[in-house]
C-alpha cells in the first residue's frame, strides 16, 4: 500500500484497526519511539514535581506538631494556695503561675486521644459530603418544580430549559456545600469539647498521681484551703497560649489538617495518574487517523514540551492534529461500538463455518451410512460419524471459549479507557484547564491554603469556645478545683458569631471552587483563598495571645 503525500486529498474511508499499526501510518519508527520516550520522561517529571509540591505542607504540619510538644513547658496553671501564701489577695490579672506542671498532664496519652478525636472528626465530616449532596439533590428539584409551577402561570417568568438546569445544578452544589460546612464546623466544636473533657479528667487525676509520687519538690507544698474567690473571672477576656486548652486545640487542629492533607495528596496523585502515557496511547489506538495527520502530529510532538503533550493540547502550532484523548465522547463511543461489532463478527463467523462443516460431515455420513447398509458395514460407519461429530463439537467449543475470553478482555479494556477519559474530562471541567497546564507551584500553594483554612478555623473556633467556657481552675499538688466561672459546655451565644461567620466563609469559598473556578481562573482563586486563609490563621493566633 502506497503512502499518501501531502498534496493528495484526504481519503474518505477510514482505515481498519488491523491496518493502522502496519501500513496506514508513515511516521518513522524512530519518531514513534522518541515520542513515547518523551511522554514517559515528561510524565515521570510531572509526577515527581507534584510529589515534591506536597512536601512543604507536610513539613509545616510536622514542625507545628513538634513545636507544640516542645513548648509544653510554657503551659502554666494557677496555684491558688501558693498565690495566697506568697502575695496575699492579688488581683486575678496579676496571678502567678507555676511552670512545668502541664508537661506531666499534657502527656502522650492525652496527645494520642486528641489526635484521634481530630481524625475521627474529619472522617465524619468527609463521610457527610455524599449525604449532604444526596439530600440537596432531592430537595432542590422539588423546590424548583414548585416555584416554577407558580411562576409559569405568567409568560414573563418563563425561562429556557437550559437555564433551569444550570441554575438547579448550581443551587444543588451550593446547598450541599453549605450543609457540609455546617456539619464540619459542628464536628470541630464537638472534637474540641471531647478533648476538653479528657483534659479536665487528666487535671483531676494529676493530684492523685502527684500524691503517690516521691518527688522532693512535692513535699514542699502543703495543702491549704483555696483563697476566697474574686467576683471577677480568674482570667482576662484575652486568652493565653499558656492555657492547656490551647495545646489541646492545636493538636486537634493539626490532626484535622493532617487528615485533610492525606486525602488531598491521594486525590492529586490520582488525578496526575490519569495523564499516564500508557492510557493516552491506548486512547489513540481507538481512533483511525490518516498518514498526513500522523506526520503532522509527529512533527508537532518534536516541538512541544512534555507538559503540553500530557495535557493533550498542541501548544502554539495551529496545524497540529488534536490529541485523541481530547476528542468527543461520540467518537469514543463509535470506536467502542466498532470494536464490539468486529469482535462479534469474529465470534459468529467461525461458528458458522464450524456448523457448516459439521453439516457437510453429517451429509457425508448419511451417504456412507447407505453404502454401509448396502455393503454390510453399518457398525463401522456409525463409529466414524460419532468421532467426527465429537471432534467438530470440541473444536467449536474450544474456539468459542477462546473468542469469548478475548472479547471480554477487549471490552474490559475499552470500558477502562472510557472511564479514565471520562474522569479526566470531569477533572478538567472543574479546574477549567488540564492539570498539566497548572503550574506545580500553584498546586503547592493550594495545599498550603487548605492547611491554613483547616488549622485557622479550628483554632479560631476553639478560642471562642474556650472564652465562653471561662477560667479553667486552680491546680495544686493536693487537689484540682474548677473555677466557678468554668462551663464545660457553654451556651451557643458565647461562640455563635464565630461559628456562623466560619460557616458562611467556607460556603462562599467552596462554592466558588466548585462552580466558578473555570471562569475566575485557578491562579486568581488560589491567591484569593490564600489571603483569606492567612487572615483566619493570624486572627486565631492573635485570639490565643500569640501575637498580641
């Protein structure tokens, strides 16, 4: 078969898949091998860069966890008996604290319990996403149908059908995100509440453990009745990071952020794996292309970068042929149906040939039967007929099983390629651009932004909850007394404003990420969200007294 040149018109008939790999492609073998090597090298580099982009967030989280463990010495608890003996009746804002007591309270057991509460809280929040989406998917269509039935009575309120569908989908996503944000913030509060319960239990158990310990400095302190409680709170309105509840809140926040980081890392690496060159090559084999397009694609491949090859865009060259994985779903379905029909033909035609052969053998056997009757050799002819029928049936059965297994394997591969292409198109529809076209530095900022939102929201909400609880109490080596201003489960009005503000912020930002990212741009949305995350983080640290 002669190879068409550039000046010749494009052939009308498509080339069969069996001829595609042999004679319909005039691209030199060296160029094909070189293109595959470029794709493999680009994918390895692409995957390595995304793994490297996950390192800064992991380093920050690890440093934060180790920092809280090392700064447990700064945790102070007010010893009211020593305060009354040494300084008399001082104002609560001039209280003196004894250093080093929290380290034995904030031990590894309390750390493990708090981290477990944070992980369980995030898992419950993640599990609720599907439930919120399913509930919104059932609720919003009913509201739309009832409202549209009322408005449809007037012609001026009638809208096109596509606008109905778009508005309904956006409303479903927004309502689901709002519900999930409400559940997530509630679980943050619940995780911190249970951590405070464990902390109070540890504070009550600490004097008992100290009483039976043989520490020399423990004998210097004598049990004295607590001084008269002042009418004002023991601690000022501004919280202190010396409060042991700060370390509990920090550990719970870090656990929540670590769980979210792990899921985000798995998700981004799974999305990167969708652009694996093997999948792209399998998709390209499903299409029939002429030699001219193959030559142009080969020359375009030599002039493109690796990331543009993985993304499926031809770069700046306008005459390059589009890559197969960016093709329409209709062509993909036609390719799958064509492969299925060919496999069915391969399955049916040999069976027809086998049946025709068996019939011919049967007719021949009938003739031989008459001759055998005439010649007196009936038993020998029947034996030969049975042997021929058994051999033909066995050969037909073995060929049928082999063909069916090959057909099943081909269908499974076709379905797998279709699902990968479908998932890749869904990811690109959310991001607005193919993932290889997004700079890896922006992906690293994306993960840092999620970490700032997670830790900042948890610390800010726990700070408001701690302030609503009031002063923790007084600890001595003999006993622990809760303050009369302490409420383990405070009223909602003490932290309700912070709770509502965080729910609204999470709903707005997450809705923009889910619905408007292709219009706003990945970089613009990432930078804006990063600014909000930094603001929340700074506000939470200032609320705990770390900055002011």
